[in-house]
């Protein structure tokens, strides 16, 4: 009698679980992984110009920290890396309409963005820092000191740098620019008092152009994890990306790339 009950229970479980199992299989078949493997290409979206994450060299080739990782990701899938360089303000719509497969472009995880797209685990954590015109040396020691109408603060339009400037320095005179390099030049040339932007870019600009002209306040005052982004409804691809990031860091490739782009200046003269 006990065996009969167990058999009936197992049969009932089979009938109940079969539809769910079928749904899982169908979901897996719809994963972006399948289209990538079938096409033999991994289309990676970004906007070139965010140094040192993605840049264009003098030969017209893409390079940078994110580019290294994107190429390694494509190699891990046994497919070709295909760069898709797009304007930042349209990059999320381009992802959701399948113009490319994955966004690897220095994008900060925010709750607002997460309503439209899904993020992998962070592959690096950065924060907002300050590039200060040298005339303020010794006078301004923290971003908080800039919260005054007499100071002109700049950042790039539509970025977390802009969000931080508006939210945390509401009294300052804020100006937005289409490119972070353009905003930085305003500070270097003395037309603005400070740039609020991601720490890696602040340190890069200070090392490359800031000698005798600017000061970097390199202590980040925000917490900003950067991650890969994909379309919603694709748990298999998300799982693959998270495992890839773990492996990429674990085998030392992440650190070697970081040292190359963040701790060395050898690539500076290769950029347009």
C-alpha cells in the first residue's frame, strides 16, 4: 500500500512539474546565448571616449579596460567580438531593441536603470571624485566645500556625475557638457572651478593634463558599482555573465588589465 501511495505521489508530481520544466526549456531556448552561438558573434555596446574603459586609438581601433573584458567574454563563448559604438543617451533603448547583445560600457548600476534592464554582478566599483582648478589649492579640501553659488561645477550630461553634482552640491552653479573631456578642459583652462566625475577619469586627466593646472581630490564620495547590462527576462545569460566575471577576476586577467589601463601611462599617446 505504501509503495502504491509513493508511486501515485511521484506520478502526480510528474504531471505538476512537467509544464514548469517545459517552460524552463523554452526560456533557455530564447536566451541571447543561443543567438550569439548561432551567429558566431557577440555584439557589445558602448560609447567610445570614456577613458580608460573604452577608447579609440589613432588607428581607429577600440581599446580599454572594458574592451579587454569584452574580448575575453567573446573568446570564452567561442565567438567573434563585434563592437557597437553608440551615443550614450540612446544606449539603453538600443539594448532593449536588440541593436546589440550586451552593454559593457562603464555603466553604473542605478535603481532607475534597473527598471528597464538587468545588470550582472559588478565588475568594478568606482565613485565620484573632484578635479579642482589649482587656484583653489589649500582652500577646498572636500567636495562639500564646493556647495556655494560662487563656484562653477561641471560634469557630463546624463551621467551619475551630473546626478551627484545636482544632488550633493545644490547651491553650486552647475553646467553640463556633452563629453567628459570637454568638461575637464573647462577646469584645466580655468573657466570652471571643479569637475565632478568618476575617479578613474579624474586620475587619468590629472596625470595626462593636470600638472600645474589642477588638483585631484581622489577620495570618492559616492559608491558606484559598474556592471554589464542585458535585456530583461534572460536568466541564463545573466548566469553566464556572472560566472564569467568571477573567472575573469579569479585567473588574474582582470588585475592585469586594471594595471595596464589604470596604473600605467604607456597608452596615453595612442589615444586620439
